[in-house]
DNA sequence: CGGGAGCGCGCG
DNA sequence: AAAGCGCGCGCTCCCG
């Protein structure tokens, strides 16, 4: 395999599998992990109880409507019963490729059902039921049950579960609290600060894309970040051949809320039909997405049904634009085969035995994991270093007699409980640490902060 | 009735 | 031929 010198020159220092840094990075994060596990997050049970009551009513009504449409009792929580109803009784057809389940019928997962919404009103009812069931059963009820005598829920952040070096969170998992729907965000509003305090969040902006640029040295992506541009706007303009100077000007004014009339309509259309697919594809590429996977995802996001060929051209165009990313992914695959492992920018290793399998599908799985590990893992190492350095700032404010309490880490963001008079200063120090914890980097790291009375108000 | 498999879905 | 990385967890169904 012929690789450009750019990759070998940049990689030479780290092109050895077993640097010892992973352990030191984990140790740096331990004090804040302990703080988070001991302190917990304060939860307002009334918010959850109110939401749950509304969800129960909704679920009962939806279950009845679905049973009426079916002409017999249906439990919408049973994928077997739903599958029989939609695919046998109604003879509906999936619009995307749906894998078969053990029942012999197509899967009833969300992507498939969204594509079939127009075929029958029952499809939408099933989706609505599932959303309500998820919010009630996974969030409202367990969070109330797990509240301690002091009104706090205490997660357990685990450091030795995720093979990329990320933390994981259990009983309850506080790293998957809803944020993507309006009703889901109400769950976040139940997480509050203790009286006299506010919640504050520090967020590493687009950190996985920044690390993709840093690790690959892709000249185009690096330049976009160096210019401080919005990567997804830039990508969308390049892929759809739009005038970047004009669009980025509109985008900046749109973000400031200055647009109206025709210009507002234009940029909203741009955001939905151009920027969103470009953003989706950016992440998907690092997961090793295929054309059919992209097709299903665009549909699920409420976008148009693109032909498989259109999706493939979109992916090809992305790799043509960011050719350095393609070369770097191939380098990761090569390393996995050469060493049986890949490693992050800081030397955290991960074994990838799958690349030696006799099965092509297993090898492909290994290559996707190899391509993703350095990116996800370097971002995880990065925030662990930030956690270590930020604890010194926490101790400083505690020395002044202030309440300054880390309460959660969610992969690229940290949440704190603070007295409001130190929030601004604490946040600006935290932002500086996030941007400078790793040096030198060839692309700038950006971070964002926000303050609110509850978790829903953050960001 | 506890445990596990299979499915589905919340987050980054 | 298969078809998206990393997690945790709820529900249904089936088995012992």
C-alpha cells in the first residue's frame, strides 16, 4: 500500500503500539469520576411524575386506537404482534431494505417504520406509542425509583468498560438522557441544581471531527477548522456547489437571528436539505457507513428517499473532498492488520483480532472498529485530561468556600453545580483548559459553555 | 419465577 | 455477502 508522506511523517512518533500513556490519562480523570459518583445529581420528582402521568394516558389511547385498527387486541410493545399486524394482516412493504427477524418478518425498527408512514395510519401510532413507552419506562419511572433519600440519583461512571477508553454510566445511565425531542427534553428539566446554585456545562465543540482532522492531517478539513468556519456549512457548499462566501454570510446572520423573509426561507431550506445530510455523512463516514445505511438514516431524519446510487455518489464526493480522511482510514486498517491493534493519539491501544478472521464480514467489522477507535478514543483521552486539570480549578473555588461540584461527564461535555457568582469565571477558565489541555495540535480546539437552572436549559 | 435471547432505542 | 462506532437498559417471549 502506498501512503503519502504526510501520514508517515506525522505518525512516526506514535507508530508503535504500546505507549504507556493510557494508564496515566485514566489516573488523571479518577478524582473527578469519584466526585461525580459520590455526589449525584438532584432530581425533581414532580416533573417526572407529571410527565409520566401524561405519557400513561397517551399510551393507553394509542394502544386502543391500534387495536381498533387491527380489529383485535394488539400490544404495541410487542414487536412480534406489531410485525404480524403490519406485514401479514395489512401486507405493508418496507421502503428500505429491512433485515428479517427470527419471526421471518421484516424488522419493525424505527427506520423501517418511518419509511412506511404514508402506507397506513397505524404505522405512526406505533411510533408514537414507542416514544411514549421509552420515555416512561426508561426515564420517568426508573429515575424516580433510583432517587436517594437526599433527592439525588447517583450513577456509576465506569472506566474499564468501553474499549475506546470512553467512560460508561450505569444505574442509572445518565449519559443517555433524552435531548432530541421536545417531550424528551422535559426529562432533562427534572435534573436541577441544589438551592442557591446553578448548573453549568462545558462542551468540546465537534471534538471528534477536530480529532479526525488532527489525526489525518487532511489539508482541507484542517484549513476549515483553522479558519474557524462551520465544518458542515462548508462541506455542504462544497458538495452541492454553492457559493460559500454568500451562504456563510447568511448562516452567520441566521445564527444571530437577523434574517427574515426570502433569505430566512432560503437558509432554512439549506439547513434541512444540505447541511443536515452533510453533517450526518461526516459522522457516518467515521463509522464506516455504506450507501444503504446512509439511505435509511437520511429517511429516518425526515429527509428524502435517495436512491442507493445517489447515496453512494454522496459518499464518494465526501471522500473526494476530504481525501486525507480516506487515506488515514486505510492507514488504520493497515495498522490493525500489521500489529493486530490500533491506538489513540495518546497511545491507548485496542486489539482488533477481527481483521484476521476468515469471514469477510467479520474482517469488515474489524476495519470499521479500527477506523473509529483512534478518533473516538483520542477524544475520550482528551476530555479525561481536561477532567484532571479542571479538578484543580474546582479545588481552588472550594478553598474560597464556594460550592463547586462536578456532577456528570457525557463524553464531550462536563456538567457542574456552582454558586452563580463564580459561574462565569469558572466557565471561562474551564473553556481555556478544554482548548489548551492538549498541545501542540495543528488545528484549534473550540469549546462552549452555558449556565441554567436545570439540565434542559444548558446549551 | 428468574434468567437469557432477541429486539428496539436513548445518548455522544 | 453484508450492509454504522461506542455504550446501558426496558420489554416480550421462552425456557428450565
